[in-house]
């Protein structure tokens, strides 16, 4: 049975998948993990070395002088997350409304 025609692949696989695992997280997103058997190829050896510093102002800075700005996605959703977590805490255990509130909190966590 050919699974390739049922799934829209984002990139070509090196070989036919031997195992495909489909999982769903709390936010309602699906993930597909494929296991393929292929031969490993060695990369060429280079003498170039780069140091990386992880920080707060910039996400990372390399020894070459490249600076990556910090997008601060967590600050954007912090107030929203706090609001929905307060709502979740007030819901009765085992209720449908608690399940819906739990999914909203999970979606905000996924965006962060």
C-alpha cells in the first residue's frame, strides 16, 4: 500500500518510509514522523569555527559579529495566557467547559 499519495509532503524523502507515526497534541495539531532507512553520507571537513553566545537582548550573537534580534514572542502572549489560565482554574474538574478552556491554554502555549 502506497502512503505517499495520501500525504502532502513538505520535502522529498530519501527512501520509502518504513514506519509512519501520527500524533496529535493538546492544541489539536497533528504531527507525522517518518522513519526511513538510507545510507549516511559524510560532510566535507572545514577549518572554519564559530562561537555562539545566547543572550536576552539578542537571541544569539556569533563570533563573526552576526546578531539575531530577539522576537519576544512570549511577551506578546503572556497576558492572554494568564487570562485563560485564570479561567481554566475556575472550571469544574471533568466538565466539557474545562476541556474547552484547557484547549485554549494549549493553543496559546503552542503559539509561544
